[in-house]
C-alpha cells in the first residue's frame, strides 16, 4: 500500500502543481488512499521531495535534483558540527550550538522545512525553535537526534 501511495504521489506532483501537504492529502484521498497529513508528511520526507517555484510563482513539490541531495547533506553536516544540546518546554525548544554557529544551524533547520517547526530565531550560540504544538516536540527531537547521532 505504501509503495502504491508513494507512486501515486510522484505521479500527482508531475501532473499538477501541488503546494501543500493538505492539497496532496485531498488528492490522495480522492484517488482512494485514506491518508492523514502525518502520513503525507512522512511520504514527502521518504521520497525526498522539495519545494520548488512553480509556473504561477507559487511553491510546489518536486523530486529533488541530485545537487539538492548534496545540499541536504551539507545542512545535515552543519547541524552535526554545531550541535551541543537541546531542551524542550511545551511548544518551544532551545538548542545550544558551538559559539558563532547558531545562524548557520538555524538556516539548516529552516531548509529542512519540517512541518512541526513554525520557525527559528538564532543568537550566537543558541537557537529558539517554535513548534506548532507541545505534541510535536518529540518528533522534532527524534529528527534532530537522527542527524546529530550519525
């Protein structure tokens, strides 16, 4: 089922300019796949889809070109090199990084476009991550752990 759903996602993004997870979920449901936004989010991550400018000036999902994979690795590398620690309180997280690396690490976090992160604010050695809800904290911690522990 997962493979068929992901094949349908690739077909849909090639045929239409889809700009949000909600749009994609609606189209998948119309095609007979019962999905939630969380399922679509996971599929987008696994398929390594990226948002690129569409013909109407609006961002849309697309397969990542090969050079984007290299860029993705570089962002991961920035986080791996900068990371010191992270703590969460409700829907806020404070990440401590190596002095002078907060702007680069925050930019890397922003480029991942994680749905649970509303935004980041960087200082010199500290990043404030604003999460959509307290429930999103564990998902965000898991993502960061996957990156920094490799």
